[in-house]
């Protein structure tokens, strides 16, 4: 208990920048708060705070330790909330953003289901293909597809996402099936137009190495949903994400080709700003996504 109180006092002083303010918030004398910090630093053998009569600043070690303490205290609060009598009801407003195509198909249908379980939570869902500034625009969580760049955001991998070449059974019966990626040059490939973000082309694993090809064809478009629709209509071979075509493959509407050459999967992530305490509504939303996205049948169902 003493160690926990020391950590709580350290976080409180660091957040408020003042022994007096932290002591006032807890209802104790500043001297008590000071003794807790002294005991903590003595136990750890490092200086966490530089204290003068005017201000308190974190040392380098203190800054690193503060992040760990905040996370540990947040985890403890969440654990207690999960097992307390009747649990703690999530409430407040949850702001979520996701890519337009993925969000329509695999986020939007889950939002009403989540709210049915948490009636005191209101939800805003923003669907946009631009990279939304979560902190600047006040969003609690984003769902993103693809490799995550290094950033100050926290990401949780929810599921794998692969890219596959697919076509309708009729198209393959009429035109044949490519056996190697290089043979795509002989087929009608439905590609994103040159002004889109897919600049490197289609990715394959060839000879143990990642290779990119830029196949051509009579039709291209800057909108992935249009390429998907053209593919379903039998106009050629498309390179699409499994989140988009898994249900059509399961239903026999599309057939994967060149599976032996598929590139390694990237991920589907939940992303949220770094915070001392993750709101319960956000934590429950993350758990809700993990539960659904971890089930193979979820991706095979036609939404």
C-alpha cells in the first residue's frame, strides 16, 4: 500500500507541478507528500524530481518513470472497475474515425451493437480516407489499415490483413488463371489510377523476396470500391484486401489467384492518443473490436 501511495503522489505532483497543489488535492500536508517522494527516490536510488522553492521539474529518469506509473495506475483502475460490484457503467461521448470503405463495411455495423450493450454512451463515427489528427480533432479512437508509422499514438493490432489477387470464376474460365505474377501482363488487371496512393503497385513474395509489379489493363480507377465492383462484374483481376473480399471468396463469388505468392500481411489497428487514463468507454470499444475481429467468421459474413 505504501508503494502504491508513493506512485500516486509522484504522478500527482508531476501533473500539478507543485507539492502544495498535490497535497491540497489529496487533503494532506505538503510535508507528507514530500516524505513520500523522498522515500520513493531513496527506494529507487534515482532522482525523479528537481525541487526548488519556485518550481518542480522532472529529471530524465523521472519523465520515463512517469509514463510507466501512469500506465500502471490506469491499468489498476480498469482492473478494479471490471470486478467491482455491478461493474462501472461506461458513459459519455465516444468519437471514432475509420477509413471510408473499411468503416462502412466493418465498423459502422458494429456501432449500434456496441451501443446496445452500453446505452449511456453516445457515438460519433467519422468515415474518411484522410489521416485524421486524433488529438487535434478530438477523436478517442481510430481504426486504421496498413503498416503503422512511428508516432506518439498508441496502436493495438486487432487483426491481420492480406492483399490477394481475385477474379470471378467465369473470368478465369474464359481467360485462364495466371500461375506466376509475371503472367499478369497477359490479363485484364483492374488497377488504381496513377494519381492514387498505391504508387508501388501490387506486392508479391517471389523467391523469398518482396517484389512489386505494376500490371496494366484497359480499366483503372482512383476508387477502390469501383475496382471491387468491376471485379465482381467479371471485368478482370483485382488486387484487393481480404477485409474487402473475404465474404465474396467464402460465397464463391470471387476466387483468389497467385495465393502462393501473396505478400506478408499488414495489420488492422485501433489507434488512440497517449493518455494517462484511457476512458472506460474507449477501453470497452477496443475490447469489443478485438472480440469481433478475432473471429474468422466475422470477415466471411456479408455485411
